[in-house]
């Protein structure tokens, strides 16, 4: 399974954005995203694309479903921990 890059520069719709992975587990990812010194955070569930044998970075349609944008690191950490806890609880039931 091909993992997500830890650092990359966006292309297409996110051209010019710089993505830097700051947390990753087997359940979730958190990226710091910057453009022109403006920073936000993207937090999302780990989604495996079995067809292409890779981990998927969320598209626009995923936000609000299995990915979220957060304005602060504190909110991003809360969302990341929420994903972790919910996934662990789901797996144990």
C-alpha cells in the first residue's frame, strides 16, 4: 500500500498550497496546509484505495464526511483524537 507523502506542493485546484504532515496513525492524518503564510489544518480518516493500492488524500467531496478543515492546531488535534477514538471504539464493537 503506497502511503501519503509527508510533504508536497499542491497542483490543480490546490496549486500553490504547501502540505506538511504533522501526525499520522493507522486511523487518521493531520496536515498543516499553508499558502502565502496563511495556515490551516486538514484532518482526515485513513482511507485505503484498494484499486490503486494507495492511501487517498481527500477531495472536496470528502470534507465534512471523512475529512475536516480546522483553523487552529488545537481544533485539529481535537478532531484527530475524535477520529482515533471513534475508530477504536467501532473496531472493538
